[in-house]
């Protein structure tokens, strides 16, 4: 049913986020360019360090504060209602990002945005919100089609970000209230967040069997809501009638293997690979805006919007990649393709000195969004449906912690290498990206030597 679709929320929230991200970067840049206490304008290096320090603190608060509430919200979502993990973070986004509008209109100090980041995190932030989106997407799909289902959600995310980013720079430049640059852009962002809050509360409907409860029920594999063991027994009887004893025996062996002992090593390897890849991606993405607003590129609002749009275009190409590759390759192969694509593109990014070369580097990264949704899809096939919320939020918390560490370390490295070689952080991401392929290669080898994947118990 259309009311169970999470795509309208994903699209609206990402339009809002793309407007906000462009606005925040340019407001911060203008603030540090004009609020210096010295008579002379700050040098390029001083401005870069000031902006970098702001983002270090902002990202730390944004990343660490969800640790206090994310698992509790996920637990409540699995026990009570899955909408909790979506509605609460979206309301937090709406209230916290109102702060940027107040900074613009009332000339408040930019440090007020630290309170915005903390409030956003304490209401669950992206960690809880995206885990909730992935959980509902998984509940509303079959195992066989789950990789495509989750990448469609990522595609919606990317398309909305692409459109929002293309428009954000032009809105920032051409639509302003007096001298308050960014007022209209941030107001548009808040409007989209308000739509998402209303939609998630009054319109969104959780698929049958995904409404919470005690959290210990068996997953609903068929539309009738029967347990897995009942489904296995029913399917065995059907196959016995349709295909004879040999086919039935084969099915029994396969299903017993799927219900065999927990394969915690494979889950640990998936987590390791996801965290390593996230270290490489988040670190590079966090310093990339600073790299673009300095010489030799020195981009303004319009080109910053184009830059973000190019990043979101990767969601579209990654969707097409999954749509095609899923017919011929296993999940592990698709993950490795995505990781290799990012690593090659970020290596080129380290040597970008001209605008055209930046877009070439982005084009090489065309499959770099594939790994994370495919890893989530693979994990969802190893755990029970009633545990989706917990496994996804634990993964998202792991990625959040790695993202906070990566953002802080990369910003510090960027400051130290700014005058020596500003692309050094991108080379570091290239190395970590290559390393992240190793755990997936081990998983591919292990799973190729087994007839069927193990399914882990809820506990």
C-alpha cells in the first residue's frame, strides 16, 4: 500500500538537508570572513582553519549525542511502533535547524549552532532516522528483492539531494531578505522538514507484521503473517506434492542449513568492512567542502551547489549499478565494486586543481553508494525481522562513531597538510578504502564454500 512507502519522507528530508547544508557552509564562511577582530581580513589559511575548527566541534556534537538516545529509540521502535525511530528524529531536525534561521536574522554568534547539533543528536539524529527508514524498507520487501528495495530508497535520497543541491546555490544568491543571506534557503528547508513530520505522524503506515509488539515474535515471511517454521513446514508439504521426495529432501536440507548455528563471524566482518569504508568516505566528504572554497578552485555558492549535486548524482548511478549487477553478481561482489569505485575516484580527487578534473573524479565514483545499502541488505538476511531495528541501529551507531572519529582526525590532518599538500586526506581515504575490501573478500570466500547463509537468532 502506498501509505507504507517511506520515499516521500526520504525525498522531503533530503531536499531540506541539501538546502541546509549549503546554507550552513556559506553562512559559516561569511561569518568567519567578516567577524574577525583584526583590522585586516583573515588570510585564506586562517579562514580555512576557523571553518575547520567549527566543523570539528559541530560534527562531534552531531555524532556523539545520538549515542545517548539512539538505541533507546530503536528499542522502543521494535517494542512499540517503528514510526518512533522516524518521527522523533524528524521533529528534532525541524526544531534544531530553526537555529540557523535565527543566526541569520538576529545576528547571533555562529557558536549557537553547537546547540543545534546537540539537540539534533539527542533526538536521535540521522543515526536513528536512517536506521528507522532502513527497517521499514526491509519490512516492506522480500529477501530476494531487498537489495533493490533499499537501493531504491537510496536512489530517492540521491535524486532529492541532487535537485536540492542544484537549486540551493541559486536560491542563496538570488533570493534574500535585505542583507540576510540564506534566509529564504533555510526557510525552504524548514518547510520541507515540517512536511516530513506531518507525513510521518498522520500518513505513514507500518507494514503488517512490523508494528512492534513484544519484539520476540517470528518474522512475517508471507503476507499471512505465519512464522518461519510454519512457512518451512508448509513449503515442504507443497514441494512434496509438486516435486516428489527428492525435491522435498533438498528443500529440507536447505532450510535446516539456513536455520543452523549463528554465523557471528560473518556479521562481524560485515561490520568491520562497513566501518572501514565509512572512515574513508566520511573523512573525505567532510574536508571536501573546505577544499573547494579555497584556492585554486575557490568556488562560490552556485558551484558549491553543483558540487553537492554531483555527489548526489552518484546515488542514481549506484542504483542503476545495483539494478544491473544484482542479476549477475552476489551482494559481496557488488560491495567490492562500489568500494573500488570510490577508492579510484578519491585518488583522482587528491590531485584536483581544475574544475573539470573534479567532475571527472566524481564520475569515477559512480558506484560508491552501493556498499552500505547492500551491506544492510545482507545483514537483514542473517537476522530475524523483529530484530531489524536493533541490528540497523547498532550498525548505524558504529558508523556514527567511526564518522565522528574520522571527521575529527581528517580535519586535523587537513589543517596540518593545508600548505604542504591539501589533497593528502584523499590519498589516506584511498588507502583505507582499499583495506575495507579485504573483509568482504573473506566473506565472499566463506559464503562461496557454504550451500546457504546462516540465520542468526534474535538474541
